[in-house]
C-alpha cells in the first residue's frame, strides 16, 4: 500500500495524518449506522390479534377479551364485556397506542379514551372517562 504523505514528512506527521483519516472514516461510519438504525427505532408496534385487557376500576379489577385489527398506524379495537361488544378506533405510533370506545349505558353515553405504551406482547396505560376520572389498564397478548 502506498502512503499518500510526501516522503519528506516525518514519522510524527505520518502518524498524525493516519490518525486524522481514521477518525474521519470512523465518524462517517458511525453516522451512517446511526441513520440506518433510525427507521427501526421508529417502527410502529404490531398490536393486531387477541388480547386480555384488565382495567382497575373503583369497583375492582375486570378482565375482558379484546381484539385489535391493525392497518398501518390505524387500529380498530373490539372489547367484549358483560354488556356486549364495544368497538373503537385509534392509532399506534411507534410504541404509543391510543383508542376510544363509546358506550351506551342506562345512565347515558360515555366515551373512554385509552392511552398507553406497547412493550412486545404486553401494553399498559390509563383509561380516561370524561375530564377527571382515570383508571389504570394493562393487556397481554394471547398466544395462538
């Protein structure tokens, strides 16, 4: 391999040149790797499938089956409870999930907004009813 430093340069100059070239190439390589990893970090979680969702309400803990159909970032959520099926719409962006379900009860209609974070085959967060009432929830994906 031929050295690109003129022969009249000393050993110290050659070492300095080689060190600078190494640092420049390393910086370029690390920058490329960081940019290449960004799409993987921002990937939307796959939440499609059947889950068991548990909500901690003032009346106690309730677990119900939940089915999620996903199309990109859009989701359709169906929760089956004692009073039938409740269907809602929402989104998944990266690991963040949010959907709302409107229910009709003897006391009127109300909307629950679920927000949370997906971690593989589990997710958790808060369900908000109205402006002031919140409840903790968690869900675990059922295995096929």
